[in-house]
C-alpha cells in the first residue's frame, strides 16, 4: 500500500498506509510479528512436525530481508517487497503441507 500512498491521499482514500506513514517500519514489523505469532499458534494447535517450524525460520529470514531492503519512499522498492510476499506465501503453504505429513 505504500507504493501508491500519494494517489490514495489525492483521492481521499483512508488506508493503513496513510495512517502509519510516519512510522511505516514499526507498522510493518508489528504486522509481520502478528503473522508469525499466528503461524506459531497454528503449528502448536495442529501438532505440526519440526519441518513446519524450520520453514517458519525461513519465513522470518525472508521478512527480515524484506524490511532491511525496503525503501518506503521508492515505489519500485515497495512493489518488489509486495511481490516478494508471493514467495513467502508459498513457503508457508509448503510448510503447512510438510508439517502434516
């Protein structure tokens, strides 16, 4: 959402990107932390195997790299981070499948 924040402001759209534009890294880290905690809870409640948690470590590393490379003032950087979430989603899917085998 940060890649087109200027357009959102022009048309009067209310979004989380606009709401947290002064603290984008804090918002992003908080959102990723909630997501990881949710995935840990899924793993515990479904008694998933260790491979699931190993894959979650990979997800955390991917998130960390994403945040470190992200420049909120550059729309291309924001788009690349947005597209990188496809890979993260794929790793989560594979971890869920492998965790239940």
